């Protein structure tokens, strides 16, 4: 793959950049709230002070109409083309579960399932067993199949019938089919390698599935396991390599820490509140050129369909903002990874408002930062993957292209 | 070619979509009409009621500055990349002439021309003979060269010197050069196959050109024919295959029925008026998930440079609209395939206003649907080929991308 233009232009010096991501920030007008969005309704005096002297616009995480998961949403913010940047399902699941995925590891999404006496899968979700049962059975598997050959089996229980299986050892590779028939009424197929690099993985996975079958023989309804999405940690160049940026990530939730690590950032802290997160930034101010700060409650409120909680979450960020501004970031960007509109109660495809505050960002003169004004902003509507270029440019970190 | 992302995300269930295309809808402000466009001047109470609760934007059929023909304009609306999706000239001409182009057929654009005693082309357009003469000569050719070998020759007279020649029989393929010198002063070249699949086509075309020469020997000035743009019907995956949509097309004009068929829709009716067309939609409501309704008079008025006729055509659609709304489409989209501005009297490159009305489209709060408000809409300006993604998203028919 050719190196993206912007990476060839990145300079080694420039201003410090803070990318503040309010997860699921974008929303829709709500008839019950006077046609306002949570961002419009929220009382945000600090953002309001920045707004007229900032540039606004809207970002499209992937493409028009496409609703992104957290992985693609963040990879795009970090300057990757999310449609062309594959992170395997297993790796994303492992990161989301808070597991460390090292180079060489292969991770998979796994289910507890039910098989009958002939080995036919009769329920791919084992009757959706409670999470407590899942935790107990995972513990049982840890004891029964701690390793296969010289490969360590690392398991993490999830919700209901779900868990994550990570295989760590020499010689593992991806390109291995699922040990999952993907529908009921069929036996569990053996995992098959599509190429030589996956041969050992397939063998190890099949042995794990067999071992689990033995260990779960006395259980009901969860008497077997299915494994899918086997994938290795992708090898992305780091922020240092791509942009000459020492990049630090502050994120309380595992998924976002994991994606930041994949993108080559150093995770420097979590934080109980956004004020804590800004404190972490302050404590590491001199060590990094770029800070990614992730704030989750906006997304959670959107998923819950809770308009007021979303507005209050935004206000929490606004209240804490002065501490961040006091650090004097050369470039401050406030945006989201995708929209999570309250009426949809989930991620959506709608463009996300973005605001860039920097000496030469251009002052749009718009009174506040929200969806409606962002439509009229000088940045226009553009794909999220171009945001890093704008941040670098505003930080004086991009060379001129051509003479 | 990789499958487009949106097709990999298409779900099998979701709301019903109606795509109402007012051909050539977009226009320019007119000094003689108070600086308004036809869409601004038209009285459209029904569209006005939808407007504030809808999302608006503008679509670019192909790329900035590029004026599309009807083929690319519609292929883009149907979710194809029009610059990468080739439909041969002959096939488009045949569809536009109302001919059925079956898989395996090869179609060509043909001219009557004048050759001198040495076989040199002296007028590629045979003095632009009247259409009546063209029809008479085509009838003569039908009698003289009804078939070549086991290949049926299907002819359709056009305007002036133009006609369409379609070859139907076993073993025909495309990749055949034109039997047309493309300028005067040269003999008619033989059609030549670029690859084995075109060998028989070239032989049949050359025999047809020779046969026509004999049949027209006593005519003047049209005493020979030229054949160009030899092309086979492309094999596109259907709407069902691409989007899991049962798609029906309502279009009174052959070109649009033809392009809809190429895109894998079922043509379910024509209709004398837009009210008739909506009646056809109603009659087939339960059979389809997606309806393409094509309305031609806006484009014709634009081509005629008739501002008032274009405004009246828009009003005709607006008057009929309640019958369509009464059906309760989950997603209604009103737009055009390109602009046909009255002052230009032809297709143009200007962005086309688009309006999407659906439960989660986002209510832009804009008072009316027209070019000026569309510029301020939440959808922004985007390429027409992404419109299908937005319609699918609004219909709840697109899965999330990535975890």
C-alpha cells in the first residue's frame, strides 16, 4: 500500500494536539425537546466561548449511510481508511473485553452452545445462559484446557453465552475458518487453514474445541463451544512513524484503550471522570505531542435513549474543560467517533459535529458548537479519516506539498 | 472488483423505500423570475409539509463539473459508480429506443451515410435525411437483411439519419471495432474483433453492412450504413443480490425502463401521468421493497428552456403526492438524476437537490424543498452513488460496520 500523502508531509516539530472524543456525540432533533439535540440543549459556557473563534464542520466516519462500530469509528479518527483497514472480529472482541492482544496472538469470538448426542448443534447460544453461568464455565475451561501444545489459551467471559478465546504461542497466524456452522442442525466444523501460516492455529483451535467438549460433557445446556473470527493483531505503523507524534491515550474503557494501542499510542491512564482524564493529560503534558481523550457517557446515554443523561454528560465535559484549556494546547479538537442518536438508541450513520480550535483554524463566528451550526461551518462535511490531516495542519506539522 | 462495503452490510428486512426521480430537477436562479428556480417558484404545499421534517442535501451525479447522460445519472442513483460502470453506447441507444436488450444480444448505434462510387464515405449523416426517410429505409433493410447466418437483425429507426441495430443469436460477444471511419474521405472499415469472443459479431456486422449496401444501392443520399458502439448487455447483479431488495420500476419512457432493468429491477408499469404512476405503485405495494418512480416532464421542460412548464410539472407531482404518502412508505426520497437548467436547455453538471423523509432522517427544519435550502441541509453535498446507502440506512436495512 502506498504511504498516504499526509504521512509523507508530516514534520517533526509543531504544536501540541488534543483530540477530545465524546463517544456517540452526534444526535437528531427531538420533538419532545423543542426540536433540539442534546448538544443544543446542554448548557456549555466553555464550549460556547470557544465556538465563535473556532472552525466547525461535520465528519462522516466511514461513508454516507454506513453506521460504524467503535473500531472503524476510531480508526478513522486516527487517520486510517476504516473500510480498508481490517481489524479482525476476534481482536476487536478481545480488546473490548479488556484483554491485551500482543503481536503473534490470535483471538476469537467464542460462544457456548448446545450439541445433541450425535454432535449436531441444536442451539448456537446454549439457551442464552446467564452471564454468571458463562463465568463459571469459562473458569472450568481454564482448568481443563489451559494450553494446547506450546500455546497458552487465554479466556475471558462475556455477557450471556459469549466469551473471548485468545491463543498465545509461537507459530500462530490468521486465515483460519470458523469452528462454527453458523446455523443450527449441523455439526461443529473443524477450523481449516486457508494458507500455511494458519495451519498450527487451526490445529490448536480444533484441539481446544475438542477439549472443551470433554470438559463440558456433564453440563446442560452449554455442553460445547463455537469459535469464529480468528484474527491476529494487525501491524499498524505507530503515530510516531506515521506523523512524528508521540501519542498518548486517556481512555477508561478497554475497547478504546485497545484501539489506541493498535494505532500505536501509549495508553497513559484511565480516569474515573472526565476531570480525572484531563488531570492525566496534565500530568503527562510534556511527554506527548498528541493526546487522545475518550469520553464514553455520551454514547451510553444515547444507547439508553436518555436525552437528559446525554445533555448532562456533555455538560460534565464542558465543566471540566477549563483545566484542559489551561494547559494551552496548540490545537484542540472536539468531536465524536459516530452519532448515537437518542431516538435510535444505537450507533447511526449521521454525520458528527466537529470543532477545531487553533490559531489559524479560521473563526467561523458561529455562536455555539452543535449539529445545526456545524452544518454551516467552514470545514464542511468530510470523511473522518481526513481529520488527522487538519489537526496536523493546524499544529503547523504538515509541510507544503510540491514546490 | 471487491464487493462495495454497503452491499456486504445489507440486511434482509427493513422498511419500504420509494425513490421518486424528477428527471433534470435541478435548475439555476432566473433573473426573469425574481432570481428563483422553477422548484422555488412552483407551488408545492405537499412537499412543503414534508420539508421541515425531512433531511435535505444535494447530490453530484458523477463528479464536480461532469454533466451526465441519463444512463450514468440513473446508474449512480441505483448505487453504481457511474464512472466505473460501463454500459455500451449501443445498449444505451437500444434501451432509449425502447428495444429489449436480452443477455447475449449485441446492440449498436447506426447511421445512414453516403458513399461515392469508390466506396469512400462522403457524408457520415447522409445529408441528415428526414426521420420519415429513415423509417422507410429501415423497413427496406428489415426486408433485405432480416438475418445473417443464425443471427436475427433487429432494427429500430431513430431521428434523422440515426437508427439502432441489434444482433440476436448464439455466440455473439462484444469487443468489436466500429464499421465507421469516424470522418469523411475514407472507406467504411470492416469491423474487427479484439478477441475471440467478438469474432462472430464482427463477421455478422460486416455481412450486415454489405447487405445494407446492396439493398440501398438505388437510394440517394442514404446509400450505405455505419455501425458503431457495438456492445452487449452488461451483467449487473440485481437489487435483490446487492441489497436484498425486491425492486420495482415505474417509468413511462423506454430509456429509464431499460436502465432499471439493467440494474435488476422489475418494470411494473408506465402510466400516462404521475398520478397513474403512483397508482401503479399502490397496485404493487406489497410485492416490492423498493420502488423507482421516474417522472420525465421536468427534464423535457428544461430541455425546452420553458421555465413555466418546469414549474407546472413540479406542481403536477406535488398535487399527486398525497396518494403516494397515503401508502406510508418507510423512506421517501425525492430527487433528480441530474440538473437540466432552463437557461442551459440541456443536462448540466450542477448538484441536484435531494430530500429524504423517514423516521430517523433528522428533521432539518428547512421550510421548503428547493436548491437554496438543499445547500443548507444536513445531508450535505455528496455523490449520487451514495444515495442508496442513505436510503437503506434510513430503512433500517444496513448492518453496523465493524464491532
